[in-house]
């Protein structure tokens, strides 16, 4: 069954609803009561379209937790969707995105109290995410054991604080123009010894830095400056220096300065570059070779599986080739009259996703195309035994009538 329809399982986000019968849907809103924070928290959740295409699939997805969710949810969801699903992209994995809007931003996104305000609730907020939000998301959605944390400005400060003091919470961290100046650079001063004295093997970190300097200044001049005017970017550059000095700690990290972007414009480009860096091993670049007639079916399968074995080593758990990706390749082979490869890839999907009716339906289509009516009927029946589907039922009845 080709992935042409989407099962609408989401509520509509304001601003994306055009009319009752014509909606652009990118996620849903959930509300969770936090005993730790003693308040209701709204979260915005996007799941990949492949979940809607076949809700009975066994596929699991990494989870991206996004601070200032009301400000960045739409752009990050679009970015992830574009690079994981559109036009056959496999640059990023399909991901669940959890946007966390604010109730008291200064309270939640600052690790220490500073000044006459509600700041300093960062540790309680971290406990909310780890002890309440993550278990909630894991209980309701098809999550994999790989988590990414993204934050900008004070959110970036929270990301850095989590990396330094709670590295076990996430696998990858993306801090965008973080407010490392906070509380007289307290986190900055604590970061150096921790980065040097601890191991961060298996963790990835990306640091995006905006151009917040006065005209005529460069990063070398900023490092020498001592005025308050440059403390924001100077603190970030000093943190980058601490990362360099701790080069033997196992952390895989990258830093980039965006000279043409300010504090407000830098998030989108940093999110793109940061996710590309974090998943720089994910993209499968051999697709065109798979369709080469010199590539046998066995070699094609081996090449693809080797790639996903390498991904599994990087991500720390078994990552199966996505059902929809393999399904589309199978139909592509059929269209190119490479039936041995088509069979091998449809068979791979059956082995990996035996509880999905879609994989049996696709094999039924294969046998229809190759003229084996009895096997086509058998696989359509298997598909319906797993999950009733009108298209599959219609195809089966058509064959049985003949």
C-alpha cells in the first residue's frame, strides 16, 4: 500500500487551521500537570507522518525536546520534516518534536537566582523534564531511546547547564547563542573544570553564536574587551575556549560563528546546521547505486543494512531502516523492472515490521505486478489479518472475482 493518505490523529494548532475541512496540521497540544512545578504545562507535539500512515507499525523515533516551544516549534518541525521525509530525504531521521512553551521563562530557564525576580528555578524545571515530561511522552508516543535538547538565549543557557550538570538526560545538545553571562558568568566558570575532569563519550554538542558585536569589532577584539557591551558574546567565546581545552573528554562538538546573523535571526540557521552536525552520519548516499544494474539484490540489501548498523552504533540502539523508506525503494525497483531487488526490500520490511499490514499489502502488489495471483491473494489476506484497510480489501476482492 503506497503511503498516500495520512490518518488524522492530531488536534489543530491555531494559525494552521484554514477551515473545518481544509487544515494544515503539524502537531497537537497536550497538557500535563507537574507535581514538581505545581502547575499545568502545555506541550506541543509533532509525530512523523509515517506514524499516521500506519499506526500499527513498530517503528520508533528519536525525540527532540525544544525550549521556547511557542517560538520555534513550527520552524523546527518544518526543518525536520523537510530533511527526513520530503523528496526522499534521509539527511535526518524522522523525529518526534516536543515543544515546551513557557509559563515563567526567567524562572525555568535560569539555573541560579540573580536579581529581584523569579529566576533560579532551572533545577526544578530539569526535574520536571526528566521525571515527568519524558515518561509522559514515552508512555504515549512511539519513542526511541535517543533524545536531543535545543534551546536559544536563556534556553541555550539551560541546554549548556544540562550538558554540564545532567549529561545523562540527553544524547545530543544544541545551544544557540546561550546567555552564558548569567549570574556573573557562574555557569561559565564552573564549566571548564567539569568539561576537563569528566567524560562525555557518546554525547554530541553544537554551539551556534550570533554576531552581537558593535560595528568594527571582531572576535579577537571581543576577547580582549572587558565592557558590559560585549559580555554576551565574550562569555560564549570563552565557553568555546573551555570546550577546546577539554578535547580529550569524548564529547563530539562543533562551534560556528554566524557573522551575518543577530541574536534574533540566528536560531533557524543554527538549528539546521546543528542537526546536520549531530546526524552527520545518518544520510544514506548510495541510493543511486542501488538502482545500478551491476548491484545485485544481495549487494543492495547488504549495503543498506551496513549503513544502518553504523547508525545503530552511533545512536546506541538498534535503528531499523524506516518502513516507508524501504517501501518506496521497493516500488521504485518495481517501476525499473528490477523485481529481484523489489522482492528483497519488501521481504526486509516484513522481517522488520511484521505487525504492519502495509508490508504485506506491498508484497501483494509485487505479486500482482509479477503475475502470481495466488501469492498476491495470500499476502492481501495477511495484510487484512493484521489491519483492515479498504484499499487492500478492494484489491483482494478484485482478484478473487477473477
